[in-house]
C-alpha cells in the first residue's frame, strides 16, 4: 500500500481594516491569502513612524517624504524607504530582484504625487505579485 504525503501551504490571515461586517454573522471579516499580504504591504508603506503605539519605528515614513518637492530625487528617497520597510518588517515576502529591486516609483507632477509599483514574491508561493499605489500628501 502506497502512502501519500500531503503537504500544506501556510495560509496567511489578517483582519480587514475596513471593518465591514459579515452580512450574516455581523462579525469582522478576515483577509486571507494573497489579499492579506497585499493589505499588509500597503499598510506598511502608508504608515508613518510613531503611528503605532508601542512599536514606533514600524513604517516607511513615506508621508513625511511626500512633503518634499516633487522631483526624481524625492522619488528615489521614496523607493529606498519602501524597500527598507518591506525588507525589515514583512518577512512573508521577498522583493523581486530586478534593476529596481522590486520597487519602481515614478513622479506624477500633474496629480501632485507619485506612482509606486511594488513587485514581490510570497515565500511559500512562486508567483510574483504587483501592487500599484498612488502616493500623495494629505493635508
């Protein structure tokens, strides 16, 4: 009799921070799998230092950088801040190794912001994932 080996891949779960209740149970819905990872990366990029109590140095501080002049040098600062944040605080992903190290930030002077494209691979899956964010300053 042959024994079949069953392998499980870990499925990641996070709370949905939109706090939309489930229609039937009225409980907070969970983000599962790929959507949980995407939301986590997005939250890390949009979090400033000192936004989280008891863990003040989690975040990219991108909101502070957005108040600098809109130019390619500031886009490079944003790119470096995003890369550092993802490498330090998101152990479930690895940035895609290309010429931009998985993060591409483009100046959008007409809309007073930056277009950030973040490409990464989830560690227990092999497919690359891309997130597009529009980063603009909020007054």
